[in-house]
C-alpha cells in the first residue's frame, strides 16, 4: 500500500480524521494525499479570478490543518482541485495510483443523527475505489481482528482482495469470514477459492435476509477491529442506499472502521 488519499470537507471532525490518516499511512510508509474538491458555477459578469481565490483559500485551509498534525515524517501532499466530486475523485485517484481512500462519515454534514452523510455516501456508493470509513474521533489502533462479511465468494477481479491482504499481513490480524446465505444465493457462491481460503482463520455460515443482518447477528462474537464488506449493486449498504446519506439508527454497529472493497466480480 503506497498511496492513500483523504478528501477533506468542512466537518468539525476533520482534524481527528486527518490524524488517523497520518497514523495509518505511517504503518505502511505510504504517501498521504490530502485534497479538497471545490466546484464553481460562474455567471456572466462574475469575478474572473474566483477560481484562483477558491484554490488559494482551500490550500490555506488544508495547510493550516496539516500544521496541527503530528505528521510523524509521513510524506504529505495537499491539493485543491476544481470539479464535480465523483469525477474529480476518480480522476485524481487514477492519476496518482491511489490504493485506498480514507473517508470520514460526515464530510460536510453537521446532523448528529447521520452516520454517513450525503457527500461521504456518494464517495462510497458512486466510486469503485477501496475505502475505509473511519468513525468520528476514532484514534488509530493496530488491527488484530477482521470480520469479512460476504454473500458470495466468487472472485473474478485479480486484485480485489489486495487492500484486505495488505492490512491482514501487516498487522498479522486474524480474518473471520462470515458467509451469509440469502434467497439469492447460488451453489457456487460458497465455493471458497485457494486465495481466499489461505487468508481465513475462522469461518461461519449463517442464513439471513441480507449481509447487513448477518453482521448484526454475528459481529459481537468476533468483536472486530475492522469490518470488511464488498461493493455490489445489491451489496452491504444497498437497503440503506435509497439515498446517499445513512442514519445512525440504521447503522448502529459502526464503532469500528469499515473497509469497503471494490467489487469482486
């Protein structure tokens, strides 16, 4: 894991989130990119230098945040980028060969009842970049136990498990596989291939209506430091993703980080 990116909004949690990002990046000796994305809809006769002003203000804001961090000799680069959120994020991650996004639950939202705000929800839902959702005010700790919840073990993308493998190997963490049987499953969904089988320390099979309900039922038995799930069209957050934001009452187990892998198929 060589390159990690954090997109900064206006939340009060930004300082804490960035310190977690620095601490996490230090573990892997990874470069950390801290970016802010802004968009401007100009009208005829508007100030011609508005882009320059916004870019300067964004860079000043980011540099001030970084000045308050314990940077621990992590290589940090700040960037202010103009454009639409998802397209700009996809472009910059592709250009910089980003391995992982670190996402705070409420990048811009100040509503206390929200677990995943509209902006953060868009990033998780509409990109296909591996990401970790870090709880607010969460202090970095080594990862000893991982709960990997799946409803299909079919893996067609070669590097789909790479972030999970990197984290497991770096921290020598135990990997607990939770296979959730739903009414949509096929027989081949539970044939564990050699790559995944070599990673597993413990496996549990359960029958639930959704992967999310399976996690609710079994996470306390594992008490994980990290929950790992997979993006799918009908994936872990699907039921809650009728809108981009997710309320805390619908996702009340996330007192620990959540690693969201890109799709396996």
